[in-house]
């Protein structure tokens, strides 16, 4: 009977357990990435908001903390249409609903600054030059020459699909693995063939469809918070899981104290989708700020301008202890998040999965074989 933690993906990545820590943008931390990798999973670091030189420093620090494989995550699409043309008038209109809160918190009113873009290609150059173990990405497919260089350097590539069509496009491009991300997942919806609002497929539906149309290993992502979720993902044909929200509560994460307390206090159960926090559709804890920014009359700047604008309020709200005015990413299984120590959490998780995974793995392997022979 095959072991649940041994498959094509764990062999390719050189990891012991098919558990991938979801990459968090502003909540990533080198300590969390290294802790998951040191345990035997694949730690990930979301670097899309960092300049190339900062990414280089992050990679060096992660390598000082672990000798195990880890992944760096980037966004292929770095801006929305209209970002470069957005002017000061649009900035002031979008600032209006935030200005009231900034004033109440005694925070300065931010001044308009012209948009200064960061190039995906420049960020990727750092990953290639430092020869990272794995490169994961969302919001599209990197240019062919980047993927070819990854193959030449044996950098494992992991693309993200929110629909079966996106998974097919990623396989056609030659990625090594595909993360099938259901709409239960916290954070941004990484759709790239159609609008995110038109690509909202649940994990339970998405994973088996993707497994049936691609030949590369599939990673189930979205709403997986405990051993039951892992077993379900394996039964659906996934060869690994990606878990995000459950790691936010760990001391090693980069989430704020208020964010961790909201999750551990079971205040993260009601989540919703919004464009108000960054300009792109994402799932977070439903609170006052989300409710206000989801109103139809509110004007939202294109990504990443809205993200930068809201960041001004986030800094002030965190300092004042106002979680109701903070963007707090969370998936629909947020109430399952209990992790405070990465090693303890993963030890318990692996033990629970090991107790019941054998028959599920055998059945899933037989199904994949039958399907591939059909």
C-alpha cells in the first residue's frame, strides 16, 4: 500500500510531506517559511510586493534558516488596466471613505504620488539568479523563456489555476505542478483567463476536474484546515495540499497580533470577497472596513493603487488596536485555525492523516491509473 506522503510531487520537490504552506503577500515571514520546510513540508514566501533587491535579501535569510527546499511566489500580472493612467482626482475620490477614519485615528492624510511600477521580469531575474528550489506564481503564466530557464536550472514551477481552463493552459505551458485554488481560499483570487468574479469554482468541484484533464501533479488549495481536508483532497486525486489561513495564527507568521487574535478567537468565521482592500478580488474576514468599501457608490482604484491607499489606514488602525478597520485575509475554514507553533501543528496533522490515509491513497491511485488508461 503506497504511503500517503510519497508521490511524484514530493519526489520532484525533495520534501517529506505533501503539505505546502500558502504564500502570504504582506504576511509572509522568513521564519514561517523555514519552519514549514524544516519540518518536511514546503514553506513558501509571497514576494510580489517586494523590490528585486529586497527579494534577494529574503532568499538569503531563508537559506540561513533552512537547508530544505522552499518556494518563492510572485504575481505574473503586477497591475490592472488603468493603473498608469489613474490621476490625483481618482486618488482623492477613493481616499474619501478612508479619510474619515484616518482623521479619527489622528493619522496624516496621505498625499498623491504618481504610480511607480515594479516589473515581474526584474523580480523573476532574482529568483533565477539565486537558483531557488521552487517558483510558484498566480495571475497568469510567465513568459516561455522564463519557464525554459527554470527547467534548465531544475527550478520546480507551480502555477495556480482557479478554473479547469486555466489548468489546461498551465499544463500546455509546461509547468511542473498546478495548484487548483477553490474560492474558499483566503487572499486573492488568482484568475487570469476570465474575470475573478466569473471564475469562482469551489475546491471540491475544481480539484477532480483538474486532475482529470492534466498529467502533472495537482495541489488542492482552498478551505483545507485540518487532517479531514487533507484526506478529502487526496481522495479527489490531489498529490498535495496548500494550506494558508491555518498558518496565519502561528507565532512564526507575519500576521499582526490583531489578525491572529481574530482568527484564534473564532472571529474569522464570516468571510467575504472584496475588491476594496487592494483593487483585486480577495477573501478576508468580514468587518466594518470591508462592508464600507463594498458599497456600490465607493470608487476603487486599480491594483496596486488601492492596496497602497488602504495601507495608510492599516498602519494607523493596527497601532490603535482597531481590527474593524484592518484588512484581514482568511479562508472559509478560518475557524479551524488553531496553530500557534508550526512544528507542534504539523506533527499533530501528520499523525492524524497517517492514521486514516492508506486506503484513500490506494483508491485514488487506482482511479488515476484507470483514468490515464482510458
